[in-house]
C-alpha cells in the first residue's frame, strides 16, 4: 500500500435493526427513516463492522452465495453505495 488506508465500511452507530421474514428492517430514529433490506443487503450490513475491507466483503459474498467474483463485486459495490447514501454505512 502507498500509505493510504483501505476503507472498511461500518454501520452507523445508533441504528436499530430487526429481522422481518427474510429481510432486515433498519430504523434510523435520528433521521426518522425506516429501511427494509433484502437478504443480500442484510448480509452486507452484517459484514460492515469496520474490520473488513470492501474486498473482504466481496470474498464473503462469493463464498456464501456461490457466485462469480465479478457479479459479487458489482452487486456489493452498488449496494454499499446505496447504503452509504441512505446513511446506514460510514
């Protein structure tokens, strides 16, 4: 590495979560929002504990869902961008 630290996504502190059916419901009381995430998005949120890089999360998706790495990478990147936009990840 060239001195730059690799980003390790983390769920924003203070969010409340509940599993409903196969989805994850995220309650953001500070911003008065509720988000319902599908199984893959919920899996990604679970991986975002601040210790794993985006590449490690992609590896976990490949292992868990038995998909090709390019597919997992495209899905993970799109979901992570959306989760950041929603204020779920930092």
